[in-house]
């Protein structure tokens, strides 16, 4: 299954090679915290695709790991990073439905911020919650079942039900939670003292 997914997404991104490089997602731009001078927090861009969000974070001083199953997508992100004269992004090809791979890429307490856009694997949420340090943020946006109104061929299993997304983060401090059309959006802070990452 993983190989089929990898082949599919490599093909999709290969066909999009001529398109303009996308901007960062607006929800991330609105909620990613500004950095204190001298800090070097860690961010994870989960299901990163072309890595536009990872590059935006890196340009603002975050150390970023961009995770995706498509080597084609991540190669374009890496090329764009070099074109912009940036550094600080580690592009990692990983199957996010492989539990062992997820455990290796999302160890507990490893990130100050996690963002995920247009991807849903419900089994991944426990790892996402634990990977964020106390005081850290998750910024998450993906499609809900209203997507079926325009894309009837989509598998409902990969679409959120109304009100479902915030339920994966019980007890968290909610900064943003809404549904706009076929998109569900959530920004939440893990309870606990804010843990600032240094340069290590």
C-alpha cells in the first residue's frame, strides 16, 4: 500500500512540476508564534508536500523537518530552499501510515510547533499530541465531509466529520477552531509550561 501511495503522489507532483511554487498556508502565517531573539525552536511540517510551509518557517528562524511520502515533492522543496538561499529544513521521505517510521520521526517532546495541511490519518493524532512539547502548538487544517459535495469520488474515511478535529486534542488550550466550507481548522496549545528550544 505504501509503495502505491508513494508512486501515486510522485506522479501527482511530477505532473505539477510546471506550476508556480505555492505560498504558505494562511492559518500557519496567522498563528505561528514570532521567535524570541536567540531562540531556535523546532517545527515539524507533517505531510509537507512541496514544503512551502517548511520554507516559510525556516525563513523566520525555525529549525524544520518536512515529512512526506513523495520524494518528488520534497526534491522540489529542497531545490526551492536552495534557490532562496535558505537553510534549516531537513526534508525526510516517510510513510506516515507506518507506525515504526512515525515513531522515529515524531518522538515525544521533539517539537515546539507542528503543522499539518490537507492530510488525515486518525491513527497519527496520539503521536502528534505527544511530539509537541508542553506549551507548544499544533496548527492543523484539512478537508471535512462537505468536500464530497464537489468531489464525490473522495473516500469519506479521509475526511473529517463536523466538529471532529478539536476532539483529537482534549484538554488543550484552543486558539482557533472552525469549519469554513469543506475545511476544518484547528490551532491549539498543549497544556504545560512553555518549553523554548535552544540551539542544541
